[in-house]
């Protein structure tokens, strides 16, 4: 129990006896600067208790000369009877506490005092015991109230969103399925086995591991967090997926190098995008949603039976060959990234390559039918262990379905040569780099 001073002058009232009927008093600085405590407002609820005692809620407001709450002050609560407990600093310039008045105190009122440790700003109020309550300091409803502070996102959560660049490795598996198509049929109908020899495109399928792979990429947002919502940037990514098959190129070869006697190849994927980022839930995330639009390049291997007409003394012949076709498309992508803590940001990115044209081995350009050429999905998380270092671990998938023809035709008439290729690469991608 805290007891008011009884010797000498009492800085919080005019009476030195426990029984006091003094009205509420306030001690305010004569001139109060904004943000500097100059007044303590004290109130109690209820403002009276019976002779059998009871509990009273004590409310304290520390304000400046304009009535605006001032946080960070230390306030001491005293009473000349009973006990003050459960004092709580609410952090916004207000305090709360409980006054417990015991039964049969023999007094008619209990004085509660609130003061700064220096005693330069103080206020007091009386709680009536068994009688009518005296005046209580009440908040002036016309005085300004401190507006609620706008929720601010931690600076650490907003870091490492300007630029990133990383070098990666990918490992996994690759499937390839190619077939010629019977002309004049809806979709792609594979010919009977005995008829395959008459088609330009060869039938081939197989599975192959992906191990000798390489990936590099980065993004930058030079204009970011416009109105705390929009960011504008660009991204560039390249990956090279190498695979090896058991398809023999040379018979009865003894060379130990697998790719000398068997077919091995690699696929290139390149994309360049302009990106727009929307930042949501900034106070807890942020959650960044992205939309990208740009250019995509990729190449694909086609197995063909090419006919060479007779020239001079050379007779006409056919040759089974591998041909690399380049595909140029439009890229449309979507993504999301959420900051769980500043060091961990899971993400998901999806993109599709649309239409465009193919460039064949002889340099001719063939327009592609409208529609999705390929799909790409990346699902994982970025980690920021220390400083600018970044590590990203993700599942990475690329699938594509291509309709091909041996000339610029629609493959609806007999003799027109068409084919279908379906591919899928499923890999684990590990990237190391820096982020700012």
C-alpha cells in the first residue's frame, strides 16, 4: 500500500489527514509544448464505495498542452487508504489500475494521486466511502484524441525486394513422346506400325535423366512501392537442360563415352519479361502478386525421315535425322510470394508460352497455331540466411505439346506430313545468389 506523505507540505492536496473532503485538484504546466507532458487527467469508476469496501477502476491520461496523449511517461499512483494494484501502462499515454478499499476503514473518502516521479505534474481525486461522491476529473469530449497510428510494416520485411540474381542447378527427369499423324483425322492419330515407314516424322518415345543442367536468372524493380502498392520491373531467365538417352547412333562401337555412341542433347529456355508487382497485406507480409508479359525462346528436337531427291550420280534416298527447331513465343506469367519472416519467402510462379512461330533447320519460318505452346511452374521458397545472400529451393516443371508439319499446310489432305511432340521435364532446382 502506498501512503501519501504526512510530514511537511503535501504536494498533492491541502490536507495532511487521512480523512479529506478536498475536491479534485490538477497541476498543469503553464505552457505545454506539443508532445511534452503538461497535464495528468485522473478519473475513477465508480466514484464511491459502500462502508463495506469495494474495488474501483483508476484511469490515467497523460496529455500535452493541446490535450493530445503523450506516451512514454512514468506515472506513480498513490492512495491514503486501501491498495492500488494491477497497474498497466497501455503504451499510448494512458494507464489503468485497481484501487481496493477494505471494509470499515472509518474514513469518509480515499484520496488517489497520480504524479510524475519529479512531482512537477500531478492530479488527484477522492473516492467517497459510504456517502456521495465528490467531483471526478472527467475527460473533455471536445479535446482531440490521439489518432490511431497507421500499421507500419517492418523495414526488414520490405528488404531484398529491389533486385535478385542467382545461379542454379537442376536435376530430375525428362520424358519425350513423338509420333506422326494420319492426315485428315481430327487431332493426332498415330498410324499403324506397318505404315510408319511412309511418314516424314518418326515415332519415338523415352525417358532420360536430367543432371548436367544450368540456370541463371534475375529480376529488378527500379520503380517500386508506388503508393505502397505498385512496383514496376523486369526479369530475365535462362536454363539449359541436358539429357542423355540409350538411342544408339553407332552400332558395335566400343567408345566408353556414352554420348559418343548414343543420342544426347540439351534444351534451351530463355524468357524476358516486363513485370508488374502488387503488394498486399503489407503489415504482416507483404504478399506480393506479380504479372509478367514478354518474350520466350525454346528449342526442341524433332526426329525426321528426310527425303533427298536424286542429284547427278547420287540416287534418291531417305535419311533418318535429328533436327532442332527453334520456337519463339509470347510469354504470360503470374506469381505470388509471401514473407513469413524476413528470412523466409515461399513463392509460386506459373507462365505459359503462346503462339508465335518456329524456325526450322533450313532457316524457314513457320507460323504456329494460336494456343498454349508450353507451361512452366516453379514452386518453392527463397531463404536469406545472412546479409545479401540468397538460397532458393524449388520444384520446377516445364511441359510442352507441339503440332508440327513438314510444310506450310494444315495436314488435312493425303500426303501432307504432320507430327505431334509431347515433352515434360520435372526437376528440383537449387539456386544461390544475392538479393537487395
